[in-house]
């Protein structure tokens, strides 16, 4: 059963605003500083399904309208910010594929309880950065 559009709207609006600000925020901050800033506050605890559905809808809008960069890095940073704000202890992760060194293929995603959230992640990726740092909880 899905969540109501009325419940999703404020979260989707925050997701769109966050995505639109991320490029300039990345120019002005290191990745750890940016993630620290995106982690600062839990404003209102929200159910995981509600946040995920609202973020998914905002991602489709971003992709169609090309309002902001649409890469796994930007998608993951926005999801991280929205989920942390809603009180979920997610972790931001970046990794490279060691088998594609000539092509330097990487990926960014969000984890909850040590598992990728909302997507499949290719096995064999070597984690190069995570926030919060340390092993998954």
C-alpha cells in the first residue's frame, strides 16, 4: 500500500531543493564536510516507506527536467540527506570496481543496517569512502 501524495509532497519538495543545491554545496565543501552538514538534524521522524516513495518521485522529476546533475553521487547524497533528516541511520558509501581499473568505474549508494537501500549493488566493488566512517552498523 502506497503513501498519500499529500504526505509525500513536503518530503519531495525538500528532495528537489536538496538536489538543486548539491552541486554548489559540493564546490564549496569537502565531501566529509558536506555529509556532516547534511547529517546535522533530525527535523521530523518519518516512516522509511514514505521518505523513499517521495524521494523516488522527486528523482523522476529531476531526471525528466534535467534540473540538476543526475548521477548516482547526487542521487545518493540527496537520499542520504532526506533519510537522515527523517531520523533513519543511513550510511553513504562510495566504491570502485577493481576489475575495471582502466575504465575507473565507481558507484555511490545508501545503506541501512549494512545493506544497500533501494537498489542492487554489484558484488566485488571496493569501498573507498563511507560516512559515517567505519564499518556498517
